[in-house]
C-alpha cells in the first residue's frame, strides 16, 4: 500500500480527507445526541439524521459539475474553510427552541460535504499512476473507516466532557487543518476548463455515461448495490432485535465492528490490485460480500452465539471496502478527466436514489414476504451485482497499467503531469 503514498500530492490529499472525515463523524455522532438531550424527543433526533441525507440526493449532480468547472484543490480548500465557519452558529444554541437553527446547520454542513467528495475523487486519478488508482482508493476506504472509529469516539467523548462547544472547537480545528494541507498546489501549472451552463454540463456527464459501455454496466452494478444497501439499513435493526434478541447496544456494536474489517480491507486493496483489474476486483468482492451476508442472515438457524456475529460483521467490512475501491476505480478509469466530476456526481445521486428505493421496498415487502426472505434478497442483490461486473470484466487481461483497450486515460494529453514535491 506504500505505492500511492510515495506521491506527495496524493499523501496530502489523503491526510486532508482523513482529517475532514473525522470532523464529519464527530458532528454526526455528537449533534443527534445533543438534540436528544436538549429535547428528549426521539422524533426530533431522527429529524437531524433525515435532513443530513437530503443534500446528497439533491446536490450531488451540481457538486460534480463544479468539480469539473473549478480548480478541484481550491474547491476543497474553500469547502473546508466554509465548513469551519458554518459550525459557529451552533455556539448560540441553548434550548429546544433552537432546533430549527441546528437543522439548518446540519443541512449546510451535509451540503458542503457533498461538494468535497466529487472533487476529491475526480482529482485522485491525476495524482497517482494509473496502476495505483485502485490502491489509492483502498487507502481512501481505509481513511473512511479509521475516521469513523476515531471521529465517532471523539464526538461522544468530547460531548460528555466539554459539551457541544468542545465538539465544535475540535471540528473547526479539523477543517482548518484540512484546508492548510490543501494550500499548496498539487501540480505545476493550471488546467483550463470549459464553463458551460450547469444544466448543460450535467447533461454532458449523462451523455458520457450513456456512450461509454463500462459506465452503462456500472449503472446496473451501482443500482443493485444501492437497493441492497437500502434494504440493509432498514432491516438490520429488525434482524438484531427480532432474530438475535439484541438491543441498542448490540446494534451499535455490530454496526461499529464493521469498521475493523474495513481497515483490513483498505490495507488489502493494494495487494489485490496488483493481481486483479479494478472491474474483476469489484465483481469478486461483491460476490464475497453477498455470500457472507447470506451466511449471517441465515445464521440464527444454526447458532445464536454473539461471538459468531461479532466475527462475521467484522469480516464483512473487508469485502465492503474492497468493493467500494473497485467501484470507484472503474468509474475513475473509464471517465475523461474533464467530465469525471459530473459523472461521479451523477453516480452518487443515483446511489442515493436507489438506496432510498431499497428502504421503501424493505418497509413495504418485509411483512408479506417475511424478514428472512427480504434479507436473502438483500444478499442476492449484492451477488447479482458481482456477477454483472464479472460478466463485463472477467476476461480482461492484467497489465497495461490497469487499462483495457480503448479505455479513456486518466490524464488528458494537455493536462500538466503530477510533479514530485520536495
């Protein structure tokens, strides 16, 4: 995994993203707890989660267009600074009457985070060699899981010791540190980008998805993955409470332990990427993920031992991160640099929309079909997504820097090459 980290520009992007995600997790964990302490209302607490999801569905396409229109490093730098400033109004929160202000800040914060991600993921392939893209994405997945472990823990601890003000101060510092790492340019020179109207630029990204065979395949793969994830989000709680007889503590532990496997998966991606192309890596990881899911959902027929499910949910985090790295690598490697941001933004929006569909299907179908059937459907959808990916990419031969014949290069010919920084 050391390969991408030798690129100084990527290393700074990697650390900046890690610090920024820690701040996101601190707020995501601490603020709902604070709202519940403030209001004593579960409904009010749930609202803070719901409002944080809305910007992703609505803003992802626009965020992708901006990532192609503006200098991506400067966009992330600006977002980090505004994220720090956007937290300051929460210092004025004192009672339940300030709930509207809290939700407004949550929407703003979530919207800013959405602007950060397409820029980061569109910039990544220009900072490493083509055959290092999958390994670099694995490191990004490692970041996400480490940030989840560190940020979630810090958010809860700081809220307990210093109240919301302590969490806000730590968050502000995290975003300012991320901005500091983004101050220095990643490349020599600048890249001139076209500035078509936002709607037309978004349509150009959709046309690229339509015209590129690998991207059309990824529509199906990402759609199946997202529906399956939506089903999981709704029915996981039901599985733990109804099948395993657990409560809130068990739900939290089993969700949290997946980050342990995620860290392992992030470390494994670099090793696997040297042997498998990104599409094949994606397909195999999805098959393994679906298989482990099916074992877990049907496990109560064999054992109710808590240790079995702790190990199982920890292990499943590894193929989850590997699949995520493979998915992102395929999208990045099959998209031209000048449209990569809007293509990724469209896929992020597609993912959110189909995940919402999966949530609705779970709520509607779990009663007539039963919990076990729906959970096995969830596992089957991941396996089906893996088969779709393998059908498209299984016969690809290794080598050629991770490119297949006719594949779009990750750098435009006129774009300045990454420079090794001192």
